C-alpha cells in the first residue's frame, strides 16, 4: 500500500484581513466592488458588507455572495461612519481597511498588503499610489510619483496635497484600538481625515510603491460634490488637533516630525514589492502562486493600455516605468489583452531608453559647449515622443536655447 504523503505545513501564517464595505443605494457599482475583494482569493479574509437599507436592489446583489461573506446586513444604520464602526465591532482581523461600495481593489492588493505587514512587524499602517476608476470600471489614472505623507504636513493644512487615498489604506488592529477604535459618527465627509489625525499620534504612514485600491469617479461622488464642505471640515479637524497639542505635554507635531514607535521610523520610506517576492510569500503560506486570475480582471488591461499610451505621449515616463513593473505581476496569465499591452510596453520602453540616452549624451555635449550637437540629440529625442511633449527633453532644449550664442544659430539647425 502506497504511503500517503502529508501536505507540507505552511511556514508563514497569513494574517486575517478585515474589509468593511458600507453601502447605500449603490447597486450600480456594488457588485464590482464585492467581486474585486472576493477575486483576491485571499484565504484568510473577513469580509463584511453593511448596507443601510437600500431600496435599489442592493440586498439582492449582496445575497448572491452571502455564502462568501463573513456577515452582511441591510437595514437603517445611522450613516456611513456608524455602519463602518458596527462592522469593525463584529470583526477580528489583525489587519483592517474599508472599501466604499463604488470603489474597487486592484488585482493582488490583499496579498501585497499581507506581505508588507509580515515583512515589517513594526509597520502599523500603509497606503499606496492613488488610482482612479472611471464610471465603467476601467482604471483611468495612476498617480505620477510617490506621495509623501506626514503628521506635520497634515497639521500645516497640506492634507489635500494629495489626500491620503482611503481606498488604498490598511492598518493593524492595535493601531485602531490605540486611536480610539471608532470613526467619528458626527462626520459626513472627512471621517477618514479625522481618523488619520488620530493614527498620526501613534505611528508614521508608509507608502507602498504599488496599486492597492482605487476611487471611482461616478459624477455622483459625495466627496466630489461636497468638495468645499469636505475641505472646511478637514481644516476644522486640523485646527482642533493643533489646539489639543498646544494644551498637552506632548511635543508639538508642528515642530517635531517623528511620532509613534521609534521602530517605525527605521522602516524604508518607500516600501517595494515584486512579483517574485509575492510568489515566494504565497508559497511560504502554503498557497500556489497566482498564475491565472478571476474573470473580473480580464478587462483590466484595457484601461492599463490606454494609460500606457497616454502617459508615454505626455512624457510621464515614471508612470510608464511603474506600469511596466505592475504588468510583471501578470506573467503567465493567459489573457489576450495582456499580450497586446506587453507588446505596446516593450515598444514604449525601447523608445524611452533611446530618449534617455539621447538626453544624457546631449547634456554632456551641452556641458562641453557643443550647443548644436546637443540640439541634434535633443531634437532626435523629442521626435521619439508621439506628442512631442516630453518634459525632460523640452527642459534640455530650453537650456540649449539659453546657452546658444544666438537664437539664429539654433533656428538654423531646425
């Protein structure tokens, strides 16, 4: 009789992640939101949907997924903050976050979150690049460059340059408890901003160079329609925190940047994640690396492809390079659109390499005083950009014109 081999025990225990989705009359978007969470295929997920008694068929949508939810309800709940508070009160996850019913997660988001919190035990909360979904669900924007967030920046009233993306922000339950364990029920718009202020009393916010969640622009967003009310609420929150600090023994955050556990400040300013690291982490957790993915993501590359072309045409090369890294997560996925995007990406990266090389050589020529030769390099670089809006080359061309002995010399070249 053949001896039965025991399945090897996982070396890493996946942290339980709690996601709360508050909703009210958002049937148009609710299913996409729910599916974006469940399609993560994260084994240790605690997903709770709190519907405020919608009358648009939302409850029927939730029932279709009830067998995969930890808990759900559809009844009057006192508003968004109260619904989220009630959901978290029922939860037990080590890691926490909430996703509004018109927003969505990006592929692999929960795995990326779990990896970072496992890798950095002193990490208490993190966020990522902001992203926007269009009304039809395509990704239409990826934030160029990584944002910087700090307590001091918030208290100096720069909380909206940019806002911390709530849909991409996750934290440990220990931080939630230290900060009071609840959202402020009286707030209608700035409830996340007020929570961040309390989190900043205990920990620094770290940024992951990845995509986690995204805010959907629907034309009916409460935060967009009530933008001025949101701004005024946030300012009042910051001023109240400044007054609290002024009357306490705590060192003023306005003059002291560090806060929270000293170990947190020793973490890298920017957290990184790669497909290889994610695969290794999944294997260590006893889960097969994710090669195939849920059907809900099959259209994901349509928007990503449009972003690639638009970012390249506008000279947003950092975004192009970032998208290249994101596409590497999907090596081995058998979806036709992915192959098309990869071909476009390879062409753009080849052109980008040439543009940067021409600019480097042109800069050396300019420094050596050979203005016309530098102009040839910069002009060749500009010709590789479809819309001729490459900011790197345009800046170098400006320097060339400034250094030329006369405008006629430069014009003669063209």
